[in-house]
């Protein structure tokens, strides 16, 4: 069992304007918070993990497999393993995402 406690520390710069923090992880899943700066872009990419997310705050356009989705607070998504995806960030945003299996590169 693992418990993650709220803290303003521990964020890692992923790319310019995007920070991530692994909140907690188990054997099969990893929970991450992303702080996304308005006006920035998350380049198209893919990875072997399935990714399920929830937009807690802000406004983004999420492209999954070539289809763009307008994402507002309360919206959620799933990105299958190996599917190309990226995002345009319209305003400062916070996304919470689960990766399965865990991303070794996101382990604290």
C-alpha cells in the first residue's frame, strides 16, 4: 500500500511550460499531476502505457490518434497504449492522469 500526501514540492519540468509530479504508484498503476501553462503545446508522442486522464482545471485541446477533442474541467479521456497524442494548452491547466503499466521514467 502507498499513500501520497499533498505538497507544493516535487514537480519536475517535463518540457517548457509543463511540469509533472508523480503523486503515488503501485505495482500496476501510477498517478501523476500535470501543471500545464497556457499558450504551450505538448508535442505529439506515444508510449507503451495506457493513459487515463481528468482535467481538474483549465482548457486544452487533446489530440488522440489524429482526432482533436476540446477538453474542459470535469472532462476525462483514455489513450490506448502506443497511440500518438498531444495537446494545445489554451489557459493554465491541471490534469490528473493514470498510467498502466507504470512508467518507470516517472518513478520518484
